[in-house]
C-alpha cells in the first residue's frame, strides 16, 4: 500500500489569496441602531463652517485644514462680507487675502491655493464650482477630503470624508476600523446604510467633536455606549 500523501497541486499553491475587505466589528443591526440614535440626537446636522455659497464653502473647507472651524469662521467673517465669487477673490489679490487669514495656520500656502483655485474656476469652469468630486480634486489645495465635504454639503452627494474625528469614532466604536483615513472611508462607504449616508459624515464628526472627544470621551453620556466596542470607556465620576 502506498502511504505517501497526495502530491500538492502546484497551481493551487501559487494562487494568490483573495484579500478579505476590512469589516465592521458591529453587526448590521447595531450599525442601524447607531445611526438611528445619531439621527434622533441631530435630525438635520449642519456644517459648523460659515459659508454663503458653494464657492465660499470650497474656500472655507480649504482653509480649515489643520485649523478649527471656529478659527476659520472668525477669519472668514469679514472676508465673505465682501468676497463671494472667484472673480472677487482674484480682484482682492493674494496680499490682501493674507491680511484676512493670517490667524489661520499655513496661511501663506492657503492664500496661494485660494487664488490659484479661483483662477482655475474662472478659466475652466466658467466661475462655477463643479459638483463632481473628481473635478473638485483638480483644484489647487483641494484634496480628497475637501472635495468630499464640498460634494456632500453643497451638492447633497452621500460622501463620507474621514477627518480626525471620524477616524477616531470609527476606530473606537468598531464601526469602521482602519489604519488610515482612506481605509476607514472605504469601509464606511460600504457599511453605512444608504438611508443614513447623506448625513453620516456630519453625525460622526459631531459625535467626535462633542462626545467621543480625543482626550477624554464622555462615555457615561454617550448615546452609543452599549453599542460601542471601545475597551477603555470612561466611567461616570
Ligand atoms: S461609548 Fe465612549 S468611546 Fe464609545 S463612542 Fe461613546 S464616547 Fe466614544
């Protein structure tokens, strides 16, 4: 009797393993419950950045990189009182724009980008802001996150731009665990139910900003406490 084990199929051994897409740690019913509660708390969430139209929204979001919304709003109050179109911004010019935004981090680079994106909007888009995320990403200083926020807030696209707050909330709760913002965005786009997608971005940001704060999450007062998988929840004092 031949006791040798059957020879391995060399083709099968070489076949690359299919990478499983990252998964939420929450069950479908828990994800539904999470967004149901976030919607109950804030039925119509709004951006906390001040803006007057899609153009001023692009400018405000571009200025908000590594800055707080409160700081950006302070700087743009006077600016948006006189500038609401790309042509007006170009007429204002980089030097005077800097005077308005010098309290915001990276103001020189941001001023350059705002003037450049205003020129591009005039030259390539007839002075209008494109609604398409890929077109938005072509604008100087407008990355994937900014484009996603503008597409969502100004044009009602169900995009989820992952900022520092969403990254933290998604990882702590287990909703969308991921090592990079892109990885978290990929999983959120797949698992957030369609009927919650339009506002998911704002609900998660506000959850991170006011409850699931970076240094000390307010777990005892969190509406997601029983769903959240974070292992270091804070206790009531
Ligand atoms: S229970 Fe705590 S860690 Fe979990 S989402 Fe709420 S505040 Fe954040």
